[in-house]
C-alpha cells in the first residue's frame, strides 16, 4: 500500500530522436509501496521512459527525482531492473547466474543465492542451465538477478510478454509477494490493462510519448462495477420517479437519453413495476459493465493531458 512518501517523481521528462519527441513532457509520481501499472501500446514510449528513469538513457530534457533526492547515483543503487528480454548467461545454471551477479555487486553474503532462488520459486532448478528454462522461469530468474542488490524499487518492463497463462500467474504472484512481504515498490509496464488490473493500485497511461492519464485503482473498480442500463420513452419523468419513490440518485445519462444507474444492487424488478405503473415505456433494461480493453482504447484516443486521481 502507498505510504505517502514519493520514491519517484519525473518532471517534463523528454527524449528526442531525430527531431521527434518519443517521450514528451512526462510527469510521473509513484509513492512508496505502490504497484504502478505503466500501460501503453507497443511503441508508446514505455521502455524509453523506464530507461531514462533507471539511468540507461540520458533525457533530452526534464528531471528525475528518486527517493526525494536529486542525486541519481545514490537513487540508482536502490533500484532493480528487468528491461526488455531477460539478460541471462544461457550456459550457466541459475545458481551460477546469481553467483556472477553477487560478485559483480560485491555482495559478501553467499546465502543470498539460495534465498533468492526460494523467493522466485526456482529452489528446485538451481543447477539447471538457463538455456533449458521455460520463458516464465527465465523471467523469474531475471527478477532474481534484479533482487540481488536488495532493491527498494523494482522496474519490470513487460515481464509477462509471451508467457502462457501459468507463467503469467507465476509472475503476478511473485510481484504481489515482493510488494507485500519485502515491501518493494514496483513499476510494471504492459500493453494489457486487464492483466495489470489484477495487481496494480495506481496506473499511468502513455500514448505516443505523452502521459495521457494517471489514476487510482478505485477509479478502475468503479468502471468495472456492474451498472443498470435503462432506456425509456420519458427520461425526465423517470429521473423524478427513481429519486422520489426508490431513492435512486446515483445515475448518469448519455447523449441519446440512456440512463446508467451506478448502484449494482438496485432491484430491476422494482424499477420495472414503478415505471409501468406510471405509464413509462421501458425500451430496454439490463445490467452491464464497461470492458477494460474498451476503456484502454478510449484512453489511447484521448487528447487530454496527464491527470492524477
């Protein structure tokens, strides 16, 4: 859960290639304890943004602040990253890969290797060569390498890309475990909102290099909540009856007069009876929820600037 303490703030983050802004004035804020879902279509600017934050690419302009500090060298020491494809030594075993990482980072505690293998669920595959791993196992080993330095903030770039449902679930459970048990803040990028919605508590949506929206999971919960969709011949009289007789005031109306009642527990039978008794013709009444991917597409088509909820 968020603590109110910011581990990341970017201000006007921009990257220009050949006079084109591939990342344009991006302002991200992530609090300690967040699982931040960074969502956008392929080529939207997710990976480039992450590379600038973690120090693998220099911003054309803009500012990155980590853990409330402008000294990025110190901040980068607290990060763990898995960007694009798992960077493993294929002819080394899982243990040998982790041992190499331990030595590179100058970590003295050799017990870290077995601890990490257990954390990522590879304790029974430590002697197996990485080239013989499934893609899901490779991703978990890559996350293990990122954990060697005991990071406070983990960046995962499309970690479920190409995985089967079992592999996706394993990665999802691992991220939740790291966040809950190890108190690690996570930024995870994806182009699939439905998958991120199962783990993230805050979201940032990037499209064509621009951050078009930031929002909290409560907004998404409200979005996918089932609503009553009602079409009648007399909307104005219907509003009055719903409010006066059934105490229903939480509704919206679309341009074509369709009424959406937000209370998913509302009794549609009572609405039917009430409107029929008052000579209002019900053209249709149903319960439905908005599709997450439709919502994602609508955000991609949005022209709004970044927003924070």
